[in-house]
C-alpha cells in the first residue's frame, strides 16, 4: 500500500494505492483513491487526470522500418512467411521504455530458419524492450533477415504519411500512449451539508511504466499546464481592446523587444503560450524543459541559446521561424527577413 498526505486548508487529503497487479508483461493495473474531497471536487480531478493519463504521457515507439530488396509494402519474400505489411504491424506492437528524446537508430539482424522476435532488436543504450518474446517474423529458409529501424519518444497517436517506397523505407503509425485505459468513479458519503467524496482512479498501462509512475507523470504534466496562471504580475487586460498589430522580433532582436516593453505590448506576448503554436512535439518538449512557456519567453532567447538546448538543431530554429510567419493565428506582423 502507498499512502501520501497533502494538507489543504484544515483538511488532509490522503491518496492510497488499494490494488496493484501485473497481468502480463504488457498489461499492468492499479487502483487508487483520494479523499476526503468536497462535493464536486472528485469529478473535477478525475476528469482532468483521465485526460492527462491518456493524452499527456510520453511513450517510445518504432516509427520507421527500412528493408533491403523489398519493392513494396504488400509484397512477400521467399523464405519469410509474413508480408512486409504484417511485419510492420508486428513492429508496431513492440513496447519500449526509454528516456531518450529525438529519433534514434536501431536494427534487426537474424538468420533463418527460425522465429524473429523482439529479442533480436539491437537498440541504443538506455532503451529497454518490455517483452522480448513479441513476434516479428517467421523465417522458413536459411536467409539473412535485416531491417533498419528508427525509434522516437513522443506522445499521443501519430499517423505517418506514406511515401513512394523508392528507398524501401516504410513509416509506421505510432501509438505513443503507455496508458491503455483510465477510469474514474466517485463515492459520496456524509449527511446534509457535510457531504464529502472519495475519488477512485483505475489505470491500465502497457508495461513500459507502472500505474503509479503514470499517475505521477500525469500529475506533473497537469501542474506544468497550470503554472502560467500563477504569474501574479499579469495585469488585468482586455484583449479585445488591446489587439493592435505588433511587429515582433525573433530571437536576437532585443532592441525591438525593448521598444515593445516601452509600449506596454509585452503583455500581449505573455498572453500567447507556446501550446498555441503549431510546433512539433519534439520542439515543444525541448522548449518546455528549457522553461520557455510563452511567446515572450521564446523571443527573449537568442538563436545561440536555442541551439544549446539538448537535441535542438538549426532545422528546429527554421521550423519555429516558419510557424511564426503564420500571421493569421495571432494577428501579428513578422519581419520578412528577421535575421
């Protein structure tokens, strides 16, 4: 049993793990309670936690496979029982655990006859296979079976666009969701105006993290999302009355940013969070880890500052430039040649 107490006003909130089990290498279950809560609070917390558990937790997946001498995704090869498409579907089911960011290379090298499983995958350091017995292919003849792989840590569900397969490289639709399912329920007790509630949370994971780890990560992600609202220095601002078009600098334009401060327009920049920008998950995660939460934070950094961020490259800087040039999102005029 796991118990933790949180003091809120005169009440002490207590959460506890009341059930924990591992059904298989790829399925773990946990049941938690939080109490005592005031009427209505259990649903507020439960709904937010379920959304965070299913959508805000990162996972690691195989995102691309490259085959040798295979012309098409639905083709078959002598000595291999499965088609390329079936092998790709099997690779999609591989469950990985890692803390690496960015795209990393892996590979499979095996010789038939025999079965190819997840155990045959050669991975970079700090990447772990949850179930080594996961099936990939069946080799019926003494042939060499080699595949190049790419793995990535991300969140949500990513549908890959198909290319023309000329390089024999096949993208894999990836499910970066370690939490398979999450439910919440509420139990009310007490009389009259003294009604209180108990929140029950049920979490199922794919084995790459425990339900308790998923609960901790979802909680941290929710806290990160609400931190911007704690900035007390924000003034009361009627955005509808303060929507003049602003010419914004990018990165090294500290002189122009100073002018914006003098004109009291920096508040507009602080009102735009990077969550609203159409950034890739990798760029978004890198910026958040660097404590860049708003457009103002971003513009206060130089290009050199951004390049120093781990896993950040010049292509990422160019991507940010392209995103900020979309004026219709924020009614902002950007310089045509910011550098």
